[in-house]
C-alpha cells in the first residue's frame, strides 16, 4: 500500500497527525511519499481561504478544536505559536530535495521535525540557521542539503506537485491519498487505518 502525503509545513493539523501516521505506516508495511505543496495556490483554486481571511467564527472554532485535539492527544502544542505562520519556502525546498535525492523516510522525518519546532518549541522554522539545526537533528548534513535546496528546480517541482495535487482533488492539509481515495485531516486517520488494513 502506498500513501501520497500532502502537507503544509505550517499546519498544526499535519503536526497533530504526524506520529500516528508514521506508526500506522510502519504497522501496515505501507510506503509514504511526502509533498509539501503550496496551499495558498490550492486554496485559491479550490474555494478555500487562508486563515487570516476566514470569518471570525471559523477562526474562533479553529482555536477551540486545536485545544480539544491538543488535550485529547497529549501533544503540547502552543495554540498561537510565536512564529506562526513561518515562511515555509526554504523548508519545503529542503524536504523536496531530501525526498528526491536521499529518500522518502528522511524527507518525512525532516518535515515532521520542522512542524514540532514550530508548534511545540516556538522556533522560527523560516530562519535558515534554525532550519540548519533541525536538518542536523534528523541526521542529515545541513550544509549540503541547504546548498542543494537553493537550486531553482525544487521550487519548480513544488509548483508542479501543487498542480498535481489539485488535479487529484486535494484541497486541504494534511491529505493522505491512496489511489483516488482522499482522507483529509488528521481526524480521518482512523479511516486511513481501515483502508490500509484492507490491503
């Protein structure tokens, strides 16, 4: 079984599902490929709105839900972390470069480390030096990966990945996709688990 994993490196929901997803993939012997796509582009093309443009009611409800899920899962996120939203462009390029040149596992590990830093540790994941530290913490060479990530081809690949996500029906993060089936949101992981169990 293979999962295509569409994420935002600013998404608390992606972070809240990260550890459970990794455990699920290991339990079922599935493969996982990560795509840190441009959700600004996806929202504008699919009828969604970026957080600052959502109604006060929706923003307030989001905060309630974040608190509920934080307490339910025991994941110590800050509901309004100091550096949210971070500039995710460089981190996304690093994840894509790692995916394409090192492998899916290291790319997922780096993305999840970035999310932990942003949501639990209130670190500026858009800062190059912070990102270098995080890259090292997942066992990758920061200097070489950051140098590689500077190549324009990764931005171009991110743009094409974004269009491919839209073509497959992706509209929110995280989205876990098996073939034509989309499971949107960490609160759909139970259904993803059932789908993986079917083989």
